[in-house]
C-alpha cells in the first residue's frame, strides 16, 4: 500500500497540512520540521499523488501529453522520449489520446482535471483549425509546445521532423540510383508537413530537370494500406513504358499498399519498381524486399519537447519570449526496395 501524507503525519505527530507544507518547502514551517518530514518521506519512499494535488489546486508536478494515437509507432517513441525526461526531473506525464479528432481534443483540454497541469505537449488533431481551447492554459502562463505539427495561429513553439530534407534525400537517392520516372503518393489532409513533403519531392525533381506527370502525384484521401494499394494500381496497371519505375510514399503505410499492388500485377521490387517510404515503422525492415524509408527519430523529438517544457517550468529559468521552433533531422535508411 502506498504511503500517504496522513501516514507520515501520524508517525511524526503532526497535522497532515503541516506535513504537506513541509514537503513543499513552505517557509511557515521550520527548517527542523521540514528536515524531519523529508527524512521520513525518503525512508518510506513517499511519492506525492499528482492527481490529488491537481484537485487541491496545488502545483501538480505533472505535464499533459496529447497525441492522436497511442498505438502509433512514431508517437509511442515520442512519448517514450518525453517520459524519460520527466522521470529525471521527478514529473509525471498524463498521456491522452485525441483519435485525431478536434472534438475529443477540445473535450480533453477543457476537462477540469487537466486544468492544473504544469505544462502541455500536444500534437493537435489534423482537423483542428480553432485553437481557443488552448487559451486557458496560455492565459495562466502554462508552458506549451506543439509536436509534429505547426500552429500558425498561436505564439507557441513546435518541435517537428525535417520533412523537407527527408523527402529531398529520398528523391535524390532514387534519381542517383537511375530512377527518373518517379511517382509520389501523398495524403489529403491539412497538416502542413504533407504540403512540405510534396514540395520537397517536386523541387528535388526540378533540380535535376526531371518532369513528373501530374497524374503521377496521387493524393490519397485516407492514410491506409488500401488507399496506397488503390493509388499504386492506377499508376502501375499500364504498359511498362508508360508507368513509373519508382514510387515515393508519404509514409510506410502507403508504401505497404504499393507492395500489395506490385505483387498483384507481378511487378518485381526493386528490379522493375523501386519503393521508398517515410517513418521507418517496425515492419519496414521485415518486408520482402526490405523497405527503404526515412527515419524520423521520434524519441529525440520527445526529449526536446520535454526539455523545453521543464526549462520553462523551472523557477531558476525565467520564461523565454523566444518561440522559435525546433527541427529534428531525418535519416535515409536504404534497404533492398530501392537498391
């Protein structure tokens, strides 16, 4: 059973409120009493309950992390990086899943329970265009940072992957490998990084004076294997001279759909078709052939976001007005699918 403040108070012959104030270094409690309380708390390995502290309106030593999906490999890595940093400074993380829904994200942020956290790290939903539900935290001076996504409406920094360089490197790799008939599969949502990735693809081709037919850039309505397969079938179900010899996908999920389409049409990878994805999801290494892809370094992104929040929270560091973002470098992983 976890030790409570009441247990410490009973053993020391003090009131629970005195013990609580002593643990918070309240100057109304003598140094001697503070020392006794902290010594006993250490002996019994007492840990404050951040949730109870929130309800009492005290500092919670907790931060909220909001992500679209908890089971997404990339965001799982981001959360891991955040929690490692939180543990080092004695903070708890309250992780919430928005399901990439504005309504659910709004509900999470407007809950009374979340009102007492000391910081917010959020990957806002792809359909979020109104950010008023973040205002109550900004009005209270609660440090906040966005991850993976950039909000132009709020003066809040972001930590993002260098999507442009990632796609640029992948496109140049295909060109240098002798592939000049390159198609691209993107995703139709309003998140800025999708636009950035497509721009990088087009500009990388233009640098080499390579033209890409408009119908070779296919924007998928959903980020699913089925959408990737359907788009790839449209590109590949034509005579060899009229189809691309390489497809670059916005992410590894779409790339998996390309594999399925190529298999259905008896097109060999990489002999007839090179494929490159984005994200380095766990299955990419185990596909046959293994998938070339762009690694995002989600754990590093999480650590940078967390370190920013804890620096802002720390009483020893004055709040900064520098709201410039942070960019995490990508890494091109070349495997069999594009050799």
